[in-house]
């Protein structure tokens, strides 16, 4: 990455941030979707270089590239929504942009990964999975450098339910919770596998008829059986995608198992640690998001419900989740 020679003058960093040459080249050459600004060093002013959508000539492209290499080209933080949408399509650029704030990066990850999950749930085939996997690896790279960054992501869990949103919420919360109960004693390879497993734990739901998932009245016995089949369906889908490692089988098959043997699909009491984490993350995220048949519960209310079902959920892990949610102790 090119070295930026200039820095943002004091006080202006709340309004602007520098972009690197790599970021600049990711935009269309002749018309940028957002305004660019040039630093005028003698007066310490940031002035418009090109307005959003304004045509850029080849000569201006060279000038822009030269200024960018010097660190004299900026974007307005007020245009973050546009920038976020752009960079979410090339998520690895997040790792190259050191001027983004954690909250801004968290928003980009939320958009990008939820969008990819949406595409995957609509078409769960290898080519779509590969893009999702690539973005998840950018996320794990980002979090592996500093696990505390997950706090900003957890503050951006979706308030309303959909399969993709629930998968994002459960993936982020589950990943933070698993890292916490492992006391950070986890390899990068395992961290990557666990991330994929948690985000895809519910992929079998993509094969359940939408009229069942959108139903506001109690499900019939036949409909309930179809919903319960999603765990085994997810396991089979993982195999078809070549995801044969243990972690993804644990998450797809055990996120509805309960420690008293009352869960499904196998009514087993032998639930792995990751399975227990996934079950708790799945239940908590379901309760705290607005669904077609129920309003979202307050986090304290959801945690209390999990604690009241200590016969079904691992009480030690629930307590760890409670300290993380209520005290921010991630």
C-alpha cells in the first residue's frame, strides 16, 4: 500500500478521511459515485476536487492519482453511506483503509455479509458460497487482529428478523461468545471454521416453504415437522458444498438440541461446547428480533428466559453471555 505523506489537519478528521490509491482504483475511473476533496495545505482547507458523478478526464485521473499517493485526497464522512455500499462489494478493502472508524467498519461488515447471506440463502450453491466465504474470511482477519472490535459489530445486530439477518446476528454473537468462553485459547484455523459454521448454522431453513416461515398462526403438526427437518437438511447441504468438517456439522445439527434431551433432531444430551454456544446464540437472537409472530424481547428479558431454562441451555455459557451483553465484557 502506498505511503500517505499528509495527515488530516486537527479537527477535520471528524468530517473527512483520506483514501489510499488502492481504494481510489476500486471506483469507476470516469465518474465517482461520491465527491472527492483536496487538501490545500497553505490554508489548511479541504476543497472539492470533483463532485459526485462529475466526469473525470484522463488528465484529471492522473492528477487525482498523484494527489491520492501524496495523501491529499479525502472523502466526506457524511458520504459514508455511499462509500459503505461501494466497499461492501469489495470487502477486503476494509483492511486497507486505516482511516475508517470502528463503527463505520462495523456498518460495512453488517451490510456486506448480510447481503451475501441473503444471496446464499436464495441460491445455496458453490459459486455463491465462495463469495460469502471470502467475505467471512475478511471478517475473521479483522477480528483476529483485535477481538475487541467485535463489540461494534454486536451493537449492529439487526432488530428485525429474516433468515439472512438472523444468520448474521447469530454468527456475530456466537463468534464473540465462543471466543469468550475459550478465553482466547483458539487457533486462527479453528476461529475461521467456527465463524463459517455459526453463520451457516440455519442454512437448512432456506429449503423450508416461505408460507410456513411467514405464518402468524400456530403451525400444524405437519408444518412443525417440516421446520424441524431444517437441521438435517442443513447438514446435507454442507456436505454437498464440500463442508465436511466437524464444526459445521455441530452447528447445523445441534443448534436446536437441548441438554435435557428435549431438542431435535436427535434428542441428544451429548451436545458439544460449540453446539451449546450456537443454541444459545440462536435462541437469544431469535428472541431479541422482531418476527412475524412475535415482537422483539428486551435483552434482559431474553437473558432471563434463557436462565429460567437452565435444564435446556448451558447455564455457565448463558452467564457468560449475560456478562457480555449487560456489562460489555467481551
